[in-house]
C-alpha cells in the first residue's frame, strides 16, 4: 500500500530516504528551505516544497492528504539558537501539522548525541539522556516534545542515529589523514557509527512498523575504540597511524541497537565501520595513476 509521506529536511539523509520511498512506490513531498536544492529530488519524482519550518505559520503550509511525516531536518550551525530553530521550532510546526492532518505515523530522526556519558558504559534505548552540551540539551527538549505528543495520542516515534557516514560524507578519512583523529590519550573511547543506507533502513522501518511513543537506536552492531578506528583507517590509507598529545573532547559510551534492530526487523548492510568505509577509501593506485 503506497503512502503520501512528507520528508521534512530533505538534505543528505532526507534525500536518501526520499529516494528509497519513491523507489518503493510512495509519493514523497520533500521539504527544504532552498527550492533550488530540491531540484534533484523533483527530477526523481518527489514533489518539492520550499519552506522554512521554523517560520511562523509553517505548520499550515503542508498539504492535505498526507499519511506520514518524517522529521529529519538539520541545523544550519552548531549554536544552540540554530539547534532550537531546527529541532524545537521546526518539530513544533511538524507536530502541529501531524495533528491537523491526522497522520498514521510521525518519525523524528534524533541523535545519540543526547548521551554525553564518558564512562565507557553501554547505552540502550532505555537509558536516560545525559546531555553534556547546550546543543544536546536542545535535542533532549525536541525529543520530549515528540514523546509528549505521543502520550496525547499522536502516532509519533523517535529514531536516534549514531555517527552518520556514507557516500558524500566520509570526512573521518581526512581527519585521520590530517592527524585530527589520532592515537594518544583517550584513544580507548568508544566511537559509534551508522552507514547512510542502514540509517535509511532504520527510519523506513520505524515509519512502517514503529510503535507510538517508542525510542529506537539507529546504530550499527560494531561500536569500536578510537584506536581501532584510527589504526584501521591509517592502514587502508597506507599511512602511519597519527599520534596526538591531547584527547579530543567528546563522549565515551557504547550505543547498543540490538533491541531496535530486532523490534524493527532491520538487517544491517554494514555491521561495522569497516564494511561501510572500505568502499569509500580512495584507491592509492588510482590516485597515483592520475598524477
């Protein structure tokens, strides 16, 4: 059965999701602030809608007859103000529209950034958020709004995504090459990943089979220590593993997604960063031949 789905925030992740929904026969309304940026999706068959979701009255700009809404908008910057506009204000508009339209499903793509734990412990779907930064506090506020709407009867659920990467977003390779991600103090900290293709699978499954009021984790099955990641990438790039004197700031926790994968019926295409990054590592031979 086909559905009419609003993909709000049709950027890198939203565009991939929109294309997957179109491929299975759904009708997609792709929302983004810039109309020009929506041209590729329009060419693929989506209906483009240029709209600032944080602007007054945005909730009334969504058309009637919508079956589901996926909120995967992103922030224009890392400031708390930009986060509030993207996640709290935009989500408020989308939740209002969802109530008005009587949608059968609302999915908010959140972030495991709500967990600022630094003790190296496991974090499951039942773990309480512990934001360590003001921007993460805004993400918790956005989650709270979605869960409160679900408690009032809206069929809303959350998918928290870990460190996204994939075609067009493999900057971690350059970070290792440039020594910004290196061995040294704190390199036993856990890193958590989710490939773009698997993120799309998690969100689509939550759209189809998720339960109202539930929180799911979109993360792969292979959390890895920073030293493992650095050494593996350096070996693939054919360079010595970089070393640094300072531990980069950030959380240290292992995101678990076993329950979410079972509940949603998601089979990972890329169980760990190794399978996902391998096709994205530049071929040294090809690069040498091009010089």
